């Protein structure tokens, strides 16, 4: 009934932890299929998939969207459930999902929430960015998301035929290897909404999600902000290469953001200088990515 698709790129240790959490799901054997899409073609990843009774395919085109589309093409079940390779699922994830879609046959797109975990203790200034779980809605029961609310890419499920009809994910968006990339999940959900599909969220669908080491530095946080701006411009090409808008955004940062961040660092408890620097540099990086480049 459901294929749990895990797209991975050169992260066998994380993949193994994810697969182990799926093996421990509180459902009968045969209730779901695991599919590993390997974007790097590593022998170790193939071995891990086989050891955990998962299907394995190698997608040579680098990119998370390409890997997700390959997973979709390989899926013959009614549902495809996309899960990040650094996820640790709760034991009732699949059981809760199957119960939800059985009770509510009208659902064709649904996702959940995640909590953060770290591979090693993070610096104190970083904790404010990851001190709560991430969820598309604050509602505490099954709900249809509003237009400005989006499923999280690391834990989302769709009826496979629905995605096939709209040709899946845009492959110019999203992660490519180790390079930051965003926007493909929201863009896909916007297209689904345009054709009248309701998108659901349930807090019963939950996992733990790794805060990747690249996010543990100021430069890493700024790089993510730049990628977000760049990929927003890919979706809305009217914002790309807008030098006057870029200058205007920089002026606002110098006039308002910098003085405000100085005050926060000086007077706000547990607000570190790193937080002030990240706020200023990230806003500048986002503006540069969104307005300062010519996007194909």
C-alpha cells in the first residue's frame, strides 16, 4: 500500500540508522515497502539496503529532486512516503499513517513533523534556532493546511498517481549532492493546490531529524539563506537580477536590522553576538541570492 522512499547521497552511517528505525515499526510484516534511491552508487549503501530488506536503485543524475522522481517511477504502491536519510522514525509512524489514510480515503497528500537531534553537542548560540520541533501547523489534530503552510520535505506522503500526473518534482530545484538547494517541495505543493488538491498535516506522523554539521557555523547558516533566496528567484523569475531592489534591501538592513541586532546582543538575555551576525549576514545573503543573480 505504501512505499517508504529514502533518497540518499554519500551518507551510509545516517542511512543505516534510518533503516533500523523503520525495521522497528509497529506494523505487521509486509505492511510497507522500503525503497532506497542512492544518488552516489555506493556499494555500502546497496549492502545496507539488502541487509534491511529494502529495494535498491542507483539514480546517476545528481540531485534530490531527480532521486525523488526516480523513486516515484519505481513505485507501484498507492502511496509514496518520502523520508530523509537522516531521519529516525518513531515506532508508530507507519502504523499511524496507514490508519489515517484508511479512515480518510479523501486524503491524497499528507505529512508530519520532526524534532531536532545533534550528532555532537552544539554551540550555545545555535540552540535558539533548533529549540522547538518543526511542524507545518500549530493545530494538534489532522488539518488541511492553508495556502501559506507547507509539508516538510523530510516527512511527506502522496498518492503516487497524483504526483505522476504532474511530473513530480522540478529537478532544477533542491539539494544537489552536498550543495544547498530548496524550494522544490513548496513548488510541488503549489501545483497540487492549483489543481484542487487539499494538503493535510497530522502531528501523529513524527520523526527526529539531524541538524547537519554544515548548519553548525555562521557561514553555514548564511549559505542556507543565500540558497533560499536563489531558489525563490528560480520559482519566481521576475525577482531575479533586480539590482535596484537589491540596493533597497541592503539599505533597509543597514538602517534597521543592524541597529536592532546591536541592541539585542547588548540587552537581550541569551542572545549571542553570533546570533546578531547571522541575522544581518543572512538577510544580506538572502537578498543577494534572490535579487542579485541571473537565474536560468
